[in-house]
């Protein structure tokens, strides 16, 4: 039985959820670039490294969400 979101949009709830994860991971990866720049400007290597780490995690998450979404089309 389709969920309410699927009934309204024609997009499955799972496809919508994966798309949302993909979008937010990609958006976060872009935002982290600014955070990295700010930390580098202040000479805070530990913080810059942390932001690079979470940026990579979001990149990996986006790739996985995209692959899962493609598998379900």
C-alpha cells in the first residue's frame, strides 16, 4: 500500500527519502568547504581536518544514496 507521500507525488517514499539523503549530503559537502577555509584561515589544523573528514563522509554517503536510488529505478 503506497504511503501518503507517494499518493500525493507519484514518487515512492523510499525514493523520496534517498533523494533527501543525497541532497543533504551534497549540500553539506559544499558547506564544509567554507568551514575548512575558515579553519585554515585561523590556523586551526585540527578543526580543518575534522571538517575534511565529515566532508568525505558526506561525499561517501551521497555516492551510496545515489547508487541505491539508481538501483531502484
